[in-house]
C-alpha cells in the first residue's frame, strides 16, 4: 500500500471512556430515524467484504458467523458487504442478481436480528462493477490481446509487415520504446491489466449502462426487501460503476457525463427506479465519496453538489467515504489484478497507522462536515454517516455534537473488536480491543482471502466449534466476550 513520505507512526487514541450513565446519556447511543425506520443508536458498521460466500455468491455458514459476530455487539446498523447485482463471476463475493439468492439472505437477516436481540438493523450494499483483467505476461498481451491497427503500422513504419511480424516486433521492445508505439490505453492494459471504463461507449454493453442499471438495481433491492433486510445502501463510492459516473473523469457525451448534473443523472435515475420498486417506507440511501483523492477527480465541492441532489431526490441517508480508486493503484504483479486501495486514494479510504502530520484518524471529518452543511443549507435533514479511523467514544461524540455527522461508523475498529459498541455502552470501554490500523485485514481483502483481524485470528484456537481458515491457521471470527 502507498505510504505518506513522512512515515509518522501512530498509536490508537481512545481518549477517556464513558461510564455506563455517561454512555447511555450520550448522543452516539441515541436513536435516529432513517426514513421510516428507527435505528436504536447512531453506531454503524459499514460494508466490509470478508470473501466468505460460495464462488457463486451464496450465503455460507461463514458469512452467517461473520455478521452474527458483529450483531452481538449491537450496533445501530450493520451494512452487508458490497453485494453484486449482476450474475458475473467474482469469486466469493455475495450476490443478489437472481431470486435464488433470497433464501440465504433471509437466513442472514434472521441471524443478525436474533443475535443482536433486535437492537441492530441490517442494510445491504448493492454494487455494480465493470470487468477487470489480471495483468498479462507481455508476450500474451502482444500475441492475444492487442488489437493491431493501421495506426500501429504507421507509427512503427511497418507497411507490408504481417500482423504476426508486428506482434513479434512489439514483444522485443522495452517499456520506453513501447511508449512511442502504443496508445496510453494500450500501455495501461499491458502494465495494469485491461479494465473497462464507463467512458468506453464504443462497447454496446457500456453504452447501454444507463438503460439497464436502473432495473438491475431495482430487482436487487426488491430481493433484499423480500429477504427481510431492513434497507438499501446503493454503492456509489470507490472504484465501481456508479462512482465512475459521478467522477469528474466521466466525459461521456450522451447526457450521462461531463457537467455535474449529467454525471449525477444515472445515480438519480437508479435511485428513482429503486424507490419506485421498494416504496416510500423502505430505507434507501447511498455511499459516495467526499473526495476521489486523485488528480483530475471529483472533489469536495462536487460531492456537496451531489449530496444536495441526492437529498433532494429523497434519499433516506447518505454515507461518506473517500478515495479508493483504480486510477492511482499500484502496478499489480503479472497474473494479478489491480486493487483500488494501493495508491494514495486507497490510503485516504483506509488510512494505516503509518501516516503524515494529520494522521490516520478522522481524515474524512472535515469534508463530510462541509457536505452536510451544504445539505442542511439547502433545507434537507438527511442523516449523514461518517467513517474513517474512528475508534474512540470521545471522538464519535464530538463529531455528533458539533454537527459534523449524524451517525458515526467504524469498520476496522468493529472488526478488531465486534463487541466494542456494547462495551462502551456498558461503561466497560477499558476492555475494548483497539484496532492498530495495521491493515493486515485489508491485505487479505486485496488477495481475496477470508478476512480476519491479526489481533485475534490466532488466539484461543482450541475453543470448541471454532471456524478455521482452509489451512487451519486462522480462526475466522473473534473469540466470544460475555457482558
Ligand atoms: C476488509 C475490508 C473490506 C471493505 N469492504 C468494503 C465494501 O465492501 N464496501 C465499502 O463501501 N467499503 C468497504 N471497506 C471500507 C470500509 O467500509 C471503511 O470505509 C474504511 O475501512 C474506513 O473506515 P475505518 O477506518 O473505520 O476502517 C472495506 C474495508 C475493509 C478493511
Ligand atoms: S487487522 Fe485488525 S488491527 Fe489491523 S487494521 Fe485490520 S482490524 Fe485493525
């Protein structure tokens, strides 16, 4: 992962823990309405992919155990990991692109409601993503993937050469020389692996995205509703299709790119279709970026505009993340796929303990507060969810009481200690196992390996019925804690 040049090491800063009475009287543990649904607290576990479904995307016992473990800590809301709305192979990532996924998701919603004693609402993050190939061997790229054009012939001076001769020639060149003969896109495909963009309107399936996505998202949302899931989070963040429509880099010329209102058009159309399908009573919101954190990308002003438009359209909540783009991802090894959390924008999304002068905690607070203010100034009271390095009651409480956000989420801290919300609420903050922001979990995510936390995945391995990774070396859920 990318690291800031300063490389300052940070320890977690939990501050002072509240006693039981202080916690119970706090804002963080106060209910809040998301549309027609009430959360019992403003505590939230945002989406985290644990790579535990079947290869077809069906809920497994490991998926149930993962969410059950978070539910025991009784957060106000848990958002199920990014769940694919299309039937495309994507490894052990949950999917919801067909009715056959409903029974597994129903079991999941029942499990969470039961394990939390009815304290936790369960939302699901719905994702669409475009295809990405692994980085190819150069020889394979030149022999099989590169489309030889007249432009190549002209620039190489290869009039009269056979296509094979051109391929063989290109394969002998070093990367500097290739820069003279290949387009930037071809160089990117060779260097990083081919990746579709929403601007590839020369491909019919990309051109047609605005025609097909509203229905695909609505079908998925209806399935979630049937499965007893309490609400929808449309994934408009990070490196995926909907975020790419919002991006300042989207220059489509069909009314879905370029200006701010054109870039917001498809996200608003998807929301309108979903709303129509699931009705006004069912919570629907989205996660989007306070800043793409890439050169030429959308910034906080763009995000404030989108926030107001999404609130005006009637979204029930808005959750803010940042960064996490392919544009500045590190070059993957040959045979591996690029991962959108390896560059500077990835760092902004999941900052690690090795940081800059600002540090890894609360980097998303200021932009989120600006976006919330723009939404409030426009007359909307849509709840705003904030995440990023939060592991302290004091910090969460300060954010809420100063009006920087309405709900404070923590992903990695909840993974490090799924009981931490409950411990804090019970006045037992001293027992919280603090996340060190090592990003060991994120490294597992990158390799599409079952995600665990390094603070607990090798302890108490002889507990009865403990689920283990395929190699038997890691336990898959945190040890039990009894209040
Ligand atoms: C293992 C892992 C998987 C993640 N998967 C998702 C995801 O599916 N969707 C999403 O929006 N964010 C995902 N995130 C980002 C988190 O939701 C969160 O925004 C980020 O980790 C910063 O919050 P934190 O500092 O509290 O961890 C993931 C993070 C981790 C560590
Ligand atoms: S592995 Fe555990 S301690 Fe390290 S960042 Fe992830 S949750 Fe935190």
